[in-house]
C-alpha cells in the first residue's frame, strides 16, 4: 500500500468527517497519523469536513474533494487515507477524481498487523482479515489497486495477486479457516491443561501502546518486544509470575485495542482476544500520560463487552506516571482495584505483586490440620493449588498450615473425615 525508501518517506494526506459536535475526529486523525507513521509513511496534511453524515459516493463533499486535490498538488502526496472504512464505490470514485491511491483506516491497521505478526497463528489471522476485507471490495478496489502495486509496503502474509477473483479468495479463506480451527483447538487444549493444573490466569488488556508488554517483561522477565509504537506486539505471550508463598499466577499479554478496530480483525483474532474471556482476572493497563485516557478506557471496556468478558475482577494499573503532565485524579469506577505505576521504571511493581498475592489469598481458606502419611496425595494438592505456609512432620502425619481453594478444602475435609471413620 504505502511504499517507502530509505531516503524519503511517502507523503499522505489524512481526511476525516466530523458528523456531530463534540466528537473525537481530531483525536482520531491524530491517532491515524501515528498509525501511518508506524506503517512507514508521513502525514503531511490533515483535512476535516463538518457535515451531518459521510457522503455515500465520495466520503466528503465535492468542495472538499477539490480542497484535497489542491493539497495533493501542493504537498506532492501520493496517497489519501480516510479515517473511516470506505465502501468500494467511495474508493473507486475518489480514485478517479484525485488520481492517487485511496486507502482507509482499516487498510492501514491491517498492514501494520501484517508487518508485526510473527507466529504462524498471527500470520493466518492477518491474512484472513485481509482477504475478508478485500473480498467485500473487489469491485471498488479492482481499478485503483491495479495501478498501485499492492498494499502498504507490499508486505505481509496476505499479499496475493490483486487479480484474485472472489472464488479464489473464498477458497483461500476456507483453507485459512481450517488452519485457524486447528490452532484454536490447540489453544483450547492449552486452556484445559491450565484449568487442570488449577493455576489462576490474569489477562493483561489495554489500549495499544499502554505498556502491556513492558509490564509483562518487568514482572516475569518475558523478554517480549517493547517499542513505543502502536501494535508493536500482536502474538499473545503467557508467562508465570511467581509470588510469595509459592503462589503462581499465569499472565497473558493480549492484542492492544484501538478506536475503530476493524471488525475483520476482531473476527480473525477472536480466539486470541478471548484469552481475556477465559481468564480469572483482568489486568487493565492505562497510559496515564495520555490526555485521551478516559476515551481509551471506554474503548477497552466496550471491546471486552463485545467479546463477552464480564463478571471478572479487574485491576486497573495507571501506567507511565513518570510521563504525566497533569494532576487530574485518576479513576476507574469499573475496576475493583486501582494502582498507579511506571512499569518501565519499575515504580509501583512491588505493590502490584502484593495486591495480586492478596487477591489470590482472598479466594482461599486457611486450613490447619494433620494429614496422615497414608493421604500424601492431599499434601501434593495443597502444594500444587494452595499456598503452603508451614509443614511439620509429627507422629500422626504432616501438620500443615496453608491457604487452599474452597474445592481443595472440601476434598481435604472429606478425606480426613473418611480416614477418621476408618481408623
């Protein structure tokens, strides 16, 4: 889509429509400029039109089209990127009127995902999203893309011949779905093993570039890529966080959220995003230094709702405290717990660990008793699923003091009662 050289970045013009007072068009376009930069291009001008709704044929009105044409001539831009998903007709009409490449926000995000996907699952998901997007736009894209030489940077697992007809695309989509189904089955097996091992899981969620990977790295030494770019990491990573009392918590990093996240991507990455749905706890990372943090939090919760994530304890971490320039109070009324931290500088991470230890312990019951030597398997269950505070070998068996989950406590009491009856 956007082609770059080492000497000069491709110049693009950003276009948005503000359809009501008080909307966030300016902020959305500022974010689009970041996306374009991440994709390897440079936004040289931003144009906004105020109108009740987007033009069905050309996205903006005829007067604004003329203004865009003049901006292209003045800046030497070779692409126009619209802040909303365009229809095939809008792409075709704008391409004819402006004689440059016409792209939309969705295509930019798809390209960034294509560039950053590294695992086989990620590549399958991205290609599937790309093909679904292209399939719905074959008519509108045919003419404009035939002279464009491909999508942004000519890269990514989804870059196939532009003359693919709908039948071939559908065949490829069917094949990718089969491959993704196999990956999802493997993910289900992994989840089942986690459940069997009874280790609690916390999913790290948040707006893109909020610092999720940095948090995971500094808590678990995961060595995940950290970069000050949107969608720097896509593939989910799960690591064990070791806490005091031999408690362990599985932390899973997830794909970052963003406003206007393409539905093609939500569908393709559903199995990955659903890590949050199957987690026991949600760790919500917020960039506290971003003036749009309230909006970002709203988008994160909206996306979680769309994924069916509900009734989970939520820990909100207001990250990047060292970069804050305001003193507005930080609140998240939907969270059960909130902390202010700087993951990069390891400020407040001890309090995060302490809080997680307390949360895990609050879900357990204190057990004190003697486990007979003949019931050694019970001691193993305590070590595996509980927090063993002390153990001492006595004549009757092993004297134990531990925090254990309710179901383990039930098994302990039943076994000890049975042993008492038999003896």
